[in-house]
C-alpha cells in the first residue's frame, strides 16, 4: 500500500514544514521531529533481524534541526539536507505520512 504523495510541502517558518495531502490532512511538522525520524542507517541504527541496533548516541550539532533543502528522490520521496551537513536521510511519502499522522495525534493545535 503506497502512501499518497503530498500535494504541498512548504516551509511554515524556520522551525516547521507544512505538509498537505489530497485527502485533506494538513500538518505542521516541526523540523526537529523530522530530524529525529531521519531514516538513514546512521541515525536509525541498523535493522538486524527486525531489531534496531543503535549506533552511538547522536550528539546535538549546530544546525542539525535546520533544513537547508528538500530534494525529490525519484517519485517516492524526498532527501532532506540539514545545516549540519547531514543529507543521507531519504523520507519516503509513506514515512512523511506516518510522521505527520503522529504529529497530528500529539498536537491538538495542528491546523486542519
Ligand atoms: Zn540520518
């Protein structure tokens, strides 16, 4: 089940992206939440037989929650380029949707 591609992704302000889908879901996703969900092996740890083996704890780096650019990757997702130079995380549409839905659940102030 592939997730829908968002219809709109734009910066809300320096700390959040506003992501909108055709079915009406529209969520302000904080960039620090997006960064926390960075799917790359370095941030996520490696998946070994379904268990996540964590790599050494991420340290806070200046600019790590500052987004420099979002680049489309094929037709299945976007690559986030962060101000600390990290750019190996590719967020699939499915992941963005999952992150947005969890943000929407946790935050009652999210605009719909
Ligand atoms: Zn990462």
